[in-house]
């Protein structure tokens, strides 16, 4: 049985990742802003015989991350999924940028994963894996019109992941970024390429086969490396 911590656990891809790890018999710490509002996750937890517990955590707030992590106890964590994120405005900000919006998105998408990583770091051991949700929209090899805030935040996530991987090599921690695909979620929309179940299945399989030489890289949900 593996111990899993996952942010943004109440919906979308993260919720499907929870379901897959539950099917494996893993212990899951489900972290999300509003545990009471996550009906499906609560129903899963009620039938999980204690394998799933819900913990309040807003990744944009230092104290919330500290308290949410503390609420999960001191059990070592085998896989940490940093899923929580926001899209921000879709329209181009090249001519008219709202810098408060920029700071808000960067706080959630970039500083948020770092807050969570630091909070759980004492419980990460040799062989523990950190899976940060990036996007091909943050790769220099891929362009996307508009959404400058989201794109730049995900580029920062990729670099952050590389830095974290380098900085924890001596601890044996493996950290990667993953592009989850264009997924039929609230963010991706109903016309996206793949379902949350397909994305989650690929990501869980990837997390299960990570090796030290993969640390610091960006990977597609299919497990293939993604140039960035």
C-alpha cells in the first residue's frame, strides 16, 4: 500500500486519480479548498474504510497549506500530486494586462506547488515521487494564442520542477512535471481531446514507473517525454 497526497482532489483529473489509487488499496490524503462541497469525494471516502480522508487546503495561502499538511499526520508520503491550479483570463493580455490577475495565478500555479512541496518535504523519503501538473502550454516548443498568464505560470512550474529535482537528488526524491493532455474538464471544456479518466490513468501509470533518471523532466500523460 502506497501513501498518496493530492491537491485539488475534489474534481476533474485529481478526483479520477483518487479513484485509481483507491482501487489499488492505497492510502489517500485528499487536499482541497472545500471538503464539505465535494459530494462525490465524500461519498468515496465514506465507503473507503478509512483509505481516503479529506483535508482543507488552499494552496494560495501559507497557513492553509501548513495546517492542511499537519492535519494529515506524519505518515511518509510515496507520491505527492500537485494538481490544484487556475486558468486565469483566456483573452490576450499583451496590450492590456491586469497584473493583480497575473499575481493571483502565479501564486496558485507556481508558488502553490512549492508551498505544498516544502510542507510535505519532511515526509518525502528515498524513492518518493512528486508529480507537478504542468502543461504543454508552458513549453517553449509550443505556442498558444492568448492565455499569457497561464502559459507563463506553467513554464515556471516546469523550471521549478527541474530545480526541485536537482535540489533533492541527494535525498533520492524523484520530481517531474506532467502535461495532462487537453482534457474534458471545467478548464479544458467539453470539446477537449480526452476524458479525465484517460488522463488520470496515464498519469498514475507514469507515476508508478518513474526512475531517478527521469527526475526533472516534463512528460506527457501518455508517459512520453515532452520537449520544453
